[in-house]
């Protein structure tokens, strides 16, 4: 399974939904990076994603986007392929 990073905030409902979707897929081992109050980390997230909202999700070297992007990949059947799950 590729490495997964989620830049998120504790106050974000879309962040919780992204974490839940990954758990539902059986993904337990991923890096959750909080940007709450960490302006340097938020700037880093914005630089590598080109976006300022959370969550920002990366699977391997691929920037997925936010929760809606993740959910669309799942609905299209592409998320399982990216994650390497049957």
C-alpha cells in the first residue's frame, strides 16, 4: 500500500469524513498532519497542494485533493486501485 498523508484540522467535518472513508476501506496506517495553529505547516500544505483548505490528501506522490475528490475516486472505483485493496 502506498504512503498516505492527510493534512487536516480537528474542527473540520470534511477531514473527519476523509479519515472515516479511509478506515472504511481498511486503511489504518496513514499519516495525519494537523495544521491547527501551525502556520508553517499550513503554508507547507498550501505550497505542495496549491490549495488552502483542509483536508489535503496525498496517496504516494499523487495529490488527490480534498474529501470530495477522494469520495469521487471511490465512487468511480479508482480509490481501491490507488490503495491496492481488493
